[in-house]
């Protein structure tokens, strides 16, 4: 079982977590759906993990600038494009896993990892609050009880990822 994946210049090791899969490569775009980068299943939690690496030297400059502009605008509450996109990724990923037959008997957690040390605590807090408004934190229709609660965390340090058992390293340093 491969629990090591690369995203840009980052190496993610999920060996201490459990079963991991690269979810955004499942060709969901052909169905008009978005997807998180990784899904990791531990003994008691199902993690949906999205990575935004604004320090990735391999990403096209135009895309980096667009993503960074969306992030800053969202943190300053000027527009919600970034917030909506991050919310759509978790919603579409949840629906895809549900369609694949996942029972969702475990806690569900959405982690948005933003590799940008310039994102300060204040901006991170504001952004977290705004994105949380777009994360489906419960579907209240009694006919649809697959998701009871979705926890959300926005992190920008590799140390914070370690709290979830995820090892993240910059592969350009190794």
C-alpha cells in the first residue's frame, strides 16, 4: 500500500495515519465535479485533504498568482471565489465517496493545508470562518443521514499537519 504522495514540491507521508488515496486523479472533472487532493481513512476518522502550495516552483506562475489573489481576496472578504471553490471540493468529494458506497460511520474531517507562511494567524482565522460557511457541516434532511458532522481545519504549518499524523516535507530540500 502506497501511503506516500507528492503534490508539487511537497512529499506527504500518510503511513502513520492509515489508508490513503490520491482522490483528485479520479477524473471527476469529466462529470463537472471538483475533488480534494487526498482522502485518508484512519481507525476513527475519514480525512478529506486539500493542498494549496503557493510556494510550488513547478506550478505555472499565472496559476500561482490567480490562486494567491483569490486567497488574499477571501481573507480580506472582497470576494468569495476561493471560499466557494474550497467548499465545492469537499461537497463534490463527499458525494463521490457516498456514490462509491462509503457508509460514513466515522468522523469526517476536511483539512485545507495552505503552504504559505505569509498567511498570518489573523488572516487564517478570518479565512477559516469564511470557508467554513461553504463547508457542508451537516445535511439535516432525515432522509439523508450519511453525514452527521464535518469538522474543518485550515492549517498553514507542517507541524499542525503532524497533529493529524501527516508528515509533510519539502522534497527539494531532501
